[in-house]
């Protein structure tokens, strides 16, 4: 396993082949909002602060059970 010099591609050797993964991620607030929408659940303020320590706790995640 190795990252490209710019950190945007991850190469993984799986026996006789190599897989390339794009790991160029969006900003954390947008990523957490997208995850919240995908699972239809909101992160708790503690979870949000864990992943967004220098951002507002407001990410746009939907309310759980919506």
C-alpha cells in the first residue's frame, strides 16, 4: 500500500494486481453532511466535534428517522 506524492491516489497490491483508489476527499464538513444524508441519521454534537474540531458543529446531516 502506498500513497501518491500528492496524497490523492492510494495504490494497493492485492497479490498479482494493483488497485488504484482516488482518495481526494472533500472538505470534512461536506463529507460528513454527505454521510449523514446517505445513512439518514444525524451525528451527535460530540461526533461532529471529533471530526470537525475547527468547524461549526452544523453539517447539514438530516435528522435521524426523517
